[in-house]
C-alpha cells in the first residue's frame, strides 16, 4: 500500500503527540488503536447512571425533582464521593461545602476527591459507595481524569454497580464523547472520548421549546448529527434528569430531547425506548 506524504506526516505527528502523554493517558487511548474507531459505550446490567442538564438548584436548594431523583438513584448508599475537577482548584473547598449542605437535607454525606492526589485519590474512587460529578468546565474535567489515571477506574467502579450521578459537565463526560458540550475548550484534551457509560452524546442546559435560544440549539445539534450520522444526542434541560438503570433508560424529569439523523423530538417523562434500544444494541 502506498502512503502519501501528507498521511505519513499526519501519522508521525499523532504518534509523537501520543508518546509525550502520561502512561495512563496513552494506555487509555491506545487500547483499541491510537484513536479508537469502535463505539465508546460500556455497560452491564448493574450499571446505574444518572445525568442532569445543570442548574439543579432553586432558591439555594436542590429542586424537588432532583432531590427525588437522588433518593431513587442512591437508595441506601449515603456516602457520596464528589468529583469537582470541572471547577478551578481555588473554588473546590467552597463548592464542597455548598454541596454538603444541599445533600444533607436528604441525609447524604459527601466528601470531595480534591483532598487526595495520585494513588490515594484513585483508591478513594475504588472504595467509593457512590459518585457525584459536578458541573463547570468539561474539557478541564476530562483532561484531569485522563492525566490522573482516574477515568478508567471510575468507569470500572460504575460498571461494578457504584451509582454515577453527573450534572452539566459531569453529564457530558458520561456519554461516549464530549461532542455536544456548550463549553469553550479552555484546555486541550488528549481525546474527546469520555466515560461512555450513557449511550448517547449529551447536550446539557438544553432550552425549553418556548425559550428564545431553542431554535439555535436545535440547529447546532442537527448539524452535529449530519456530520456524525452514527451518533445519537440527548438534550437535557436545566433541572431535568435522565437515568440508565438495569438496562433501561427513563426520563425522570423533563425537558429531555432525542436527536438522531433527521429526527428531533421532545420525550415524555417515563420510559425512553429510543435510548434503551442503544443500551441493548450499542453497535
């Protein structure tokens, strides 16, 4: 096979960039090839993944719908590990305290991963009873998970049955890639592939149909679907919640939107067979 000079130079550049990455990042990227082409979705019957669109508080408290979803999702697991990588380090103590107050209303105990580093932080993930991944900067969150070697172990723990709950940026990384984030790319990431625990690309903060921004958001996601015809997108409004549990996807609270190919529609609360079908047949 003949290789063009352009293809050769591109391959060398990509390989050189990968070689400079930390070992944990390089191992994650190269397990199926340098940039895996296979669908990045991982699940089993025990996986329990909840995602929300962001803005989950109102008047200084979690909304009633979000609180109900938390009680359903976490059940008897009362100790939650916060992953606050999406916020700037100087803010994390204050964010932890604020979330501690929110969760305490339903008798959950929280502690933030940012108090540990390296192997100690990875052990905290390995020992965690439940997870909450906060909003903020999606690119910073994803890069930190890769650089710290935490992404793979977080995925493994969720597949082992530890409940995952993410909001905004924390929802973005639950999908196969961060293709529909609303964030600026404030930092570089080694790859846009993320946890792949929810079977659709996530677009948080999705406007209601009556919002002025609704038409513009729909057009952007439609363009993404045209350029990525194999992808399905879930649009989640503020304070909306979608849950994957026992192989089934449900809309716990709307508004939630489904996009694939030329299809674009709002879903009712309750079972979401469009997304459950992707769990059953993730090809």
